[in-house]
C-alpha cells in the first residue's frame, strides 16, 4: 500500500513537472518569436526611415539608420547610392565611411576597391610615393576634411615649401557638369589668388589633373582653432578678441575685393601662438559676386555657422561672413555653439527664428560689451548686423580698450 501511494505521488509530480516544462518551453518559444518579430520590425523601420531621410537630403541620419540594417544585395545598393549622394555634396570622408561599411560585408562589391583608394576617385594616395601635382612635389599629408586632403609639398623651381589642398570631382557628374565644375574651381582660385593680405593665407597656384583639383597655398606654421572651441582648451577672452578682430579685418579686405568667404569657422582660422600670427584659409571655396549683385548661396559652407539668408538659399554678401564670425566668437568664448539641433531642418529653424543662450550665462565674467558684439553679429536680418568687417573690428577694439583686464577673465 505504501509503495503504491509513493509511486502515485511520484507519478503526479512527474506529470506536474512535465506540464510546467511544457508551459515554460511554450512561453520561451512565444517570447523568442516576439523578440524576433520585434527585431524584424525594427530592421524594417530602420530601412524605411533610412530611405526616407535620404530622399529628404538628411544623409547623416539616413546612414545612421541604414547601417543598422543587415546587409544584403538590396541594402548594399541603397548604401552605395547614399555614398554617391555624399560624393555629390563633396563630403568624401562620409562617402568613404559608407563604402567601408559595405566593404566589411563584401569588399568586391561594384567598384569598391577603386573607390576606397582615395575619397571619390581611384587615384592612389598622393603621400604614398614620389607623387607630383603639376610641377609640385608632394611630400606628406598634413590633414584631411570633408572636401579633400592637404599635403605638404615643394615647388622645385624656386625651392619653396608649400601646402597643397586637393579636392576630387564627384564621378557622378555628367561631362558638361564636370567641365563647368573645373572652370568654376579655377575661377574661384583666381579670385582668391588676388587677395594679398597678412591675415589671409596666400594662394600661389591652382590646377586640375584628371578629376583632381588642387590649390597651392602658402605653408603656414600654426594650427586651426578647433582645439580651442571646447573646455579645457578655451583661450583667454582677450586673446580670442584679438584673434577675431584680425579675422574681421581680413574678411573686410576680401569683401572690398569682391570675394565672400562663405565658410568662416574655427577650422578655417589658423593661429600660431609662438608668433601670435592669425590667418584665414580656404578662400578657394569662395564665390565672386557678379556685377549685378551678390551671388545666390549654394551648398558651400558649414550649416552651424551659416547665416539665415545663406541657409535659405537667398542672395548673400559679406554680412553672411560676419554672422559666421559671430558664431565663431560665441563658440571660442563659451565652448558651445549658439545654435544646436539634432537635424539640419531643426538647425535651420533655430538659426532662422530661434533664440540662443546669452553669452554671459556661460561666462558671467565677460564684459557686457562683448556680449553686445555677439548679439549684433548674430542678428537674423543682415541689415541689423555689422555692415562691414571694419565696423566689427572697431567694435572689438573699443571693448578691449574700455574693458582692460576684464577681457582677460578666465574662460
């Protein structure tokens, strides 16, 4: 009797254990299927959003979504098209990032081996050997950016050290568009070459070889101001004001010569602390205003520093450079941009009609006059800004003279 009862209890326990096991297994399978379904839906959502962002021209956001999607033939085709869109904007580093993402899955996809040689082209790395551009010897790479690379070079004819900036023409251009782009590049280089000013990097020569445009510039000892746009690298306010005053004088000279820079920002201002030398570079991407008036804005420029009229595609003049210089001054003094957003559309809205945090909330020790200069430079309407670089430079001189030691407040 006892054995029968014992066996019955064990049998009951076994049945319960099996039932619980089946229930747990069922729950696990259901949860696993739910997770897989959610993952599939998430991937599909990322794919759809990526294509939508690409159609709207929000290429960075498109890549952020598409890079999360598992790679297959269709997705790689979409990513390849996205990389070509980056090339059309001459954002070659971003195009390379997309190409490398595809190559991690299929290094032989389409023409990736050639495109990965140098952004936007199959030309080998100029710094890899004894390369020549025109009559100039290429020695080593100094840096690179969204539009191309900068090399240290040498002019053997007059034994002069130079800097050579290269820009690659996108392959997607039609032959007529390519020829127009070459002529526009040379025209702009000639315009910049007319500028002879101690605060502007001199341009010595320019040329085009195949799809590679290059500008030969004065070799400047010094670094750009990007390292001084965030803590702990901020410069003393008095030094910042001195630098921006000289930049204002340089762009005033350029504007008087009919050249608008269009991309004033810390990356295009070189500073050598040893000699206290300041020079503005990259006038090679400027435009020459026509005799009928200022030229309409194009894609040239960096959105965070662009004036409302430039972002809107309206006609611009030198006052757009003064707005960008106001943004630069704000950033160098505070370590923050006055206008920040998560997308280009939000940034455009903020610059066009939004407000910014007053400068002295970031650094209360700054003189009120400095904040007033920044506020005027950042006026939405060009008519309410400083009307010339000389006017801005004079305002800075007045503040430096009146404030004295206050302008040396710690950053």
